[in-house]
C-alpha cells in the first residue's frame, strides 16, 4: 500500500478524501479520534481553530485530531450526518462516541479531556 503524507496544520491533519479518512480511523485504533468539520467561509470555525490546534498539541500522545473541509469532502459530512459547522465528532475504535456542535471552546476542551483518558479496564 502506498502511504500518502497528509497535510498538517500544527498537530491537526487535514482529511483530503475518503481514503485519508479510512487511513486515519485505522491509525487511531483505540486512541481518541477528534474530527472537526469546518469550512473556510465559516467564521466560528476560524475562531475556534487555534484552540483546536492547541488541544491537538496538548493531547498528542493520547488522541488524533483531524479537520474535514465540508466543501472538499461533503460526502463524509453527509455520511456522518453533519449539517452545521463547526461540528466535532469523537470516535474510538471506529465507533462514534460523542459529538458537539458550535464553536464552544470550553465545551470542546471538556469533551476532549473526558474522552482522551485511557479506557478503564473492566
């Protein structure tokens, strides 16, 4: 398999196509995967982007942070039911475990902190 380098913006990867999406889900495995559905024309998206990048750096060891431009990859947004920007979806083991709509920096930080903890063994 040919590995393509994904573009980085800080610690945040940009998903370019469905192939990238599948690769990132596989790479994340049991780590937290946080997906930011964004658009260049979305003011709130641009407003929260620095906070998202800071979280990506802060949680680099326990989570993967990616961005999806809905104008570039509307197919994925539609598949996952994303209808407003920004929307943040949280995945672990390929399954969606949480979501958040809107540029709520405190809310985003809380959800990342909650989900980035290693799952406790039963």
